């Protein structure tokens, strides 16, 4: 049920890219290239422009007898440089003009294309470079100064992508999620999903600071190796002492290391998967229902809310909502625990909601 819905959603997102035109793949397919500073880009284009100018001077100088100036003097090398410069820059004072058929033909077939190339190389690409770099720098500056209460996901593999899908399905805006990873392919997938991305090693504090960890609401550690997860958790706790850190471990024996490193919650992926596999051998429908509960944007979902004023003093088992547990003082208690038989102010309820009915 939930698996079928998720498969349909993924199929809708992953359209047949190979059938699209190349122009339609600009925002989907990104070829990585090394960063080149704006100054170096402009210097490179100035060199290209000078090469084009030199070629134009050579062409004019070879056929200099086909040109004349207002004083009818013989064309010198300086005159050729002057004519090529004002011609390629489209200034065109008109004091030097081609008058022989061969010179005019050269202007039409050679000088004019050179003029177009000169403008494209020197002016067009320079303006584009400055505009693109400045716009991107301004966007980064605005984002870093305004980002607050966001969620950082370290690792965009299977666990990281699934975590992001669950958050987005639970109405978290993609722009409030920052992905940190070193894998270019993973970051491309994250950017295609509308997420902010940071390239780097999350075990380094400067990388997490660049992702705004010091202002983050929560940090999800979804790395492939437990040793890396421990180092990332240690660094994250140092940079963001108030953030909620949820870390994933592959093996149960490493769970205590994550908690000692500063994780507020831990998830053992191998044991969870193993339990589901074991349950599926006897009661596969239970696994299907669990998947449904863990899919927040369809069917039933587990949610959390504060206790309302009219519910204070009552038992969570007598509410209209199906309550699974009560969070009191940061500790999760089962709904049948004696301590929560009377709800108190500040309690939070974990209950089952109908995701489709609330949309």
C-alpha cells in the first residue's frame, strides 16, 4: 500500500530524461567544472579578444593597398591597428574605408565575423561572468545571514534521501533542508530535489558552520559508516550545542557511542530492517501497516502535538485520537504507563493521524 504510493511518486518525479531535448536538461544534468575566479575568466577573454584583434590587423595589413583614409595617405601598420580596433569595436569613424572590391569582400567575409566574435568574447561573456558570479555570491550572502531553525542532513545516500522524503512529506519546506555530502552525484540529486547543498567533510567544524549548524534546529546524521557517524556527531554537538541530533548506526553495539558523542536519538538501521524482515515472515500485513505509518504524506501517519487545555488531567487512552505515547520532560512514556494516566501541561502526544484526511 505505502510502497505502491511511494513507487508512483518516485516514478512521477523521475520522468524519462533521455527523451528530453538537450536544452531541457540544463537544470537536470550538470557537468562539474573547476572553479575559476571572475578575474581569471575576464583575463582569459581579454587574451582571446587580443588574438582576434591581431588577426584582423594582419588581414588588413596584407591588403592595406585596398584601403584609404580621408587624406588619401598610404596605410601604415598603425593605421591598420587603428582601423581594426575601431571596426571590431563597432565605433567606425569612417576616416579609413575599403575601396577595392577585394578589400570590401574581406570586410564582409572576414572582418564582420571577427567583429561579432570580438563582441561575444570580450563583452558578452565578461558581463555574463560578472553577473553570474555576483548573483550567486549575493544569494549565498543572503542565505547565510538569514538561515535559522533549519535541518541539516549529513549524507544523501539511501538513508538520507528517505529521511528528506519523510520530512518533505511532513510539510517541511525543501528550502529549510541543507544536505552535506562529498559525493557529487548525491549532491546533484539533492539539488534536483530543491535542497540547499554543501560540499565537504562533515567531520570538519568549518563545513558544518558553512551549513549553518550553529543556527540549525536539528541535524540528521545518515552516513554509511558508524565511525564516521560518531565523528560527525561529536563535531555537530560541539558546533551546535542546542540542536537536536538524530544519528543512524548500522550496528547496535555502536549505538552507545553515538549517544556518548552527543546524539539525542539513535536509529539502528540493521536491527530495524531485521525486525521488519522477521515480522514479514509471519505477518506481512503488519510490515505494510508500519510502512504506511512511516509515510507521512499518505494514509495514516504518526504525528506529535501538544496537549490541549481541555485534555489536562484526563487519560490519553480516553481521547478521540489513537495515542501511542506521551513525551514528558523529554522522555517518551507508553500510553499505559501509570505516570501519564493524568495528562499535565507541557506533555506532548504521539498519535496516529489520517494524513490524507488532513490535506
